[in-house]
């Protein structure tokens, strides 16, 4: 089961009064890293676990390419908060730049909020855990 993250200005992403628009994001692209781009064709293609290529038309969307090459598609629907599928904390950290530029926040399906400091702390905890498993932190 997938989990969506919403870019919202409201206290409840499902009842957004002033949703972030693609035009707003277009206007702040210069503030984002080159890992972000707007895909004007609106076509999303993915390969499912069976190796089949699935394609859907979603309208123009914001695409982010992570360090591992994994793509995130932020979909915009008229009158609703833009959203994307959760994949990693690194992805959430990148999306903080979008939120900060448009005066919004990240909110999960169940209303939980994610802020930059919380995400950075989680990422650091993951690094420390990996280093401990590798013996780097051992005395």
C-alpha cells in the first residue's frame, strides 16, 4: 500500500482553501536544485515489478530525481493540494525546499506534519545506525 504526502498551507490537506498551484511552482523553479524540473508532457511511465511498462497521462507535474535516480512525481489537481508517493526521507528533505519557497508544509495522509529539522534528525539517525552496524562507531 502506498502512502501520499501533500504539500499544503492548511491544517487539513483534504480541505485546502488555497492550494499550491503548478504556476506558483513554476515561478520558484530558479530557487530549486537542478534535480527538479517540470514535465510539461504530463506523461508518467513506470515499470511494475513484473517488468511491464505502465504509462498514464497526469497533466504537467513537478519531477524530482533523487541521488539514487529514483523519480518523484508531484501531481497537481485543480482545487487540491499537490501530492506525491512517499519513497524516502531524502525525498521528503528535497520537498522541504519546495514548501519553504511557496509558504507550505508537508503533511501525510493521516494529517502528520513533516518539517526540515525532523527529517534531518531522522536521516542523521539512519546514518549513525548504519555506521554503528559497520563498526565505524565501535571503540
